[in-house]
């Protein structure tokens, strides 16, 4: 029994070591940047500033029940978005369109939610939520279908769709669904469609939904035929076809499901936090999700922890800014460094003297794969 | 190993807990600023409002203000709440998009003063939330005086963002009226691109005006307008910026910006803090206009101003102060 636990732990460490150590290294390097920026901006040389800043970051993220709530609320859309990207990686697909699918989900949820603002919550909340998820799925389906049908690379199509959908939704909110009584174009108030608050000030029902999604996707990938097909297509489309699977069908399905998850992220953020759609609302979740999926090694449990880490950064940053005057951009630096070190694994292995892995992780392979490769038809 | 980890964890929790309570011992008012999306040093709304908060804090003897820079629109509420949780007395929020959350927080926290830069507070307004708004028509009027006095072709233009956004329309109306009053034969081309984020369209729109002979272009169109100014620079004619001194905020167009129709954000925020200190809770909307130095034009750049231009600007400001000049007529 004990041996088995030890074996599982060491297996887990083997997968998690590089992400964990990359994060540690990123914190150290960002700390140097903090010291340097303070020294160069006339605030003087403060060698302990990073320690204080990280401490406040930690307190802001975990120091009270409210702080933990903020972390979970910030992490929820990242979990869903991270799953969206991670699921794509499993099938060898790089869905950069999460930002657009997120916005589509947010928009649909906002419009449907506002129209049901006076209905009872038991009807309004699920309807608005499902509308958002489906909008994301529809937008994810397009690049999937294009790839399966014409071989159009999903990286190109999803990036272009991000722009297209952004402009389309701006037009939608200014000319089609603009709510009266506001000084700028936006959708109406959500009323009863807002996600119910479960705990404290802002811990809404989207948080348990995101946790649930983690385990559903984990089950899907590891325990179902569909999941096996997704992983097989990701590993080798030709072999999958030889084994009687249809890579084209699997690719279309995976992209649609990925879009569905991204749409859920948008719906959760819209119905739980933002409350109305306006041109100019951020789609950062879409891009942070890529980082989350990379850091989580496309593994649902890994994505859970990566999303919690990024959520903690987001939730802790305000307190860090107020109490230590360290600029919020240090968070961007940390996140960027994490990805840098993940991609340049060699650096981390040298610094921490870890032996080389046997194979390149699938998500790194997907991201760095050349575009010339074609899927078998 | 496990023991050591536990000890380290306990230490972290202890230190964290002890730091978590930030004592509010300083005697003066605590002032917090929540910015709009982007960076603090944007040479635009965030930066000048922040400078205004610093000036204001100094003026009322409060400790240096703190700022939370917003990186995602979803964080507006959480960022405001952070200041509330830290027992801040005054919270300044920047930009219209954060207005919805500011209103909610003001309603929930009647003992904290909220100021919203560029936010219009609709009735019924809470007593502790004041929108700082600006009379764009007056600033546009001053820009129109400059344009009418530097044009050689007697043709000037204005590129607007959207025709259904009142501040944009007011800027341009003031500009038109001033130009006509300065020189009744002047032709003012006005085009609303109906988009704030399309530099290419702004450039095309300005180019059409330039092709028709315009030699001064006023932009009131955000990023679209940056494109319009670029067209002006390429054609070696003059551009006029908007909201802040764009000579500083748009280095690309530095060499062709003559002036900018300005909202004096820094003064507006500073004065708001003074009002709060002197008179207590502030509600409704505070109109920043010529009477209180809330609007103006930036110094003339890149050209030697024609004789008498400054006098004309000063006269217009004086008339606006006196109430004898309505820029919308």
C-alpha cells in the first residue's frame, strides 16, 4: 500500500516537476526584476521588496476567506479555458481561438441572460449559461470542420476568427442588442440570470461547475472510448485511421467540445462577475488559458492547479499593489517567464539538475509543430 | 521532510496572518485609485487622473495615494472592493466602463466617497458618488479657433468616432462653430467613422478630406483618430489631438500635432479631492468647464502661432467663463 502511494507520488512528481520548478524559477527571476525596477525608478535599492511583494500577493490570494473566494472566482474561467486548450492539445490541435469563443460565450450569455432578467432564476440561469456554452461550441466547430474538411490549419483559422468575432460582437452590442438607458452601448442588466452566490461575497456557482468540468473531462479522456480516440488521433492520426477511427470526425468533435468549454468560461465570467457585455471587455482569459494548459501539461488535474495559481496571481495582485507599490506588470512577467521556462525545459533541468524526459510533452510538441503537416484523410 | 514542510508552512501562514491586517493608523484620509484597462503611465486618462490624485492628496494633507492598475475588465469590482476592505476613505475610478461597478460599490458603502472620472452619474445618484464630467464643446471650440487661424486652404476637417456618443458630437460641434465664427467662408468637413478602433478607417477618412484640400484635421475618435493623425502627418498637414495633450501620448504623430482639445483630468481629480475635504460627501455630477479650468487646449506646438491667436483663445475662455459664449451656437 505504502509502496503504491510512493510510486504514484513519484510518478506525479515526474510530470509536475518541470512546471513546479519553472514557476519557482520564474518567481526568482521576476524578483530580480522587481528589485531592479524599484532601484531604477528612484524608489531605491530594496533587496527584500520581492519577499514583501510575494507575501502580500499570497495574503491577497489566500489570507482570508474573501481572498480565497477571489482566487477561486478568478480561477474558474481559467479552469474551463485551460481545459478547452488542453483538450485540443490531447488531439494534437492548438486552439488559439479560446479568446473568441470566450467572448462569444460571454455575449450569448449576456444577451439571453438580460432577456430573461425577470424570469425565475431556476429557468434564467441555466438557459443563459447553456446559450453561452453553445455559442462557444458553434464557434469552435467552424475551425474544426474547416480543418477536417479542407485541412485549413486551426491556428490560422482560430486567430482570424478571434478578430472576426470581436468585431461582429461589437456591431451586435452597438446596433442589435444595445440596452436603452446607458451612456454607452452595452447589454441590459442580468437580474435573475446572474449566477447565484454560494458563499461569502462573490463565490458563485460557476466555481463548482468548473471543478466538475475538470473531473468530467478527466473521466472523458481516461475512461471513455471518445477520450481514447481523441488521444489516439493526437498521438498519430494515421495510426488512428488504420485502427478504424475517423480522425476528421474526432477533430471536428474535439474543436466543438473545446469551444463549448471556452464558451462556458465566457458564460461563467459574464453571469458570475462582469454582468454586461460591452465592446472593450477583456478576453484575457482566452490567452491566459493557453498558459494554464501548458503549465498544467494538458492534464485536467494539472490544469486545475495551474488555474488556481494564475487565479491566485490575479486575486492577490491588488493587495500587492496597494501595500508594496510593486506594479501589477510583475504578474505578467511571472506568467511569461513560467511559459518561457516550460518551453525551454533545458534551462530548468540544468538549474535543478534533473535528468531529461524520455519524450517531448505532447502540448509542447503541438505548439511547436510545423504547419506543413497534414492530417490523414 | 514532512515535518520541515509543516514548519515552513506554519511560518508562512503566521507571517501572512500578521501582515494581513494593515493598520490604518495614519491620520489623513486614505485615497485609492482604480485605473481603467491598460497601464498606469499611458499619457492619457490613467496617468493624468493618477497625477491628479497625488496632487489632491498633497493639497489636503493626506498620505500618498495608492493605485490598483486594472488588467481585465472582470476585475473592476474586485479592485474597488480591495480598497474598501483596506478601509480607504476616498476611491477614484477611471473611465466610463468601470462606472457600473463604481455605482454598485457606492450604494453598498455610503461612508466612502467615490469619484468617477469621465463617468456620468444618472439619477437617483447616491450622495457619496460624484461623476467628473467635462464640457467637451468648449474644448472643441478652442480647437476650432486654432484650426481656423492656421489653415491656408480655408478647408479644415474633423474625424469623429461615433455620431451617437454625445461627447464626440459636442467636441465637433464646438469645433465647427468656432471655425465658422472665426471665418465665415471656411469649409469644415465632418465625418463620423462609427468606429473607435479602426485606425485604417480613420486614416482613409482623413485622407479623403486632405484630398479635398483640408489642411487641419481634428480627431475625436480614439484609435481611429490615431489613424487620422497619421494621415495628416504623412500629408504634411496639421493635426489636432483630443482629451489629453496628444503631442505627448502619440509619439508617432508628434511632428504634426499643433494642439489638443483637452480635458484637464489632473485638475479635475485634484479639485474633487479638495471639495471632498472642504465640504464633505460629494454626489451627482461635477461639470468641469472653462469656469473652473476643467477644459482647455494644449500649448501650440510645431508652428509659430499666428499673431493674436493666443489672445483669441484667452478671449474665448473669458467669454465662456462669463457665460456670454455658448460653444454649441
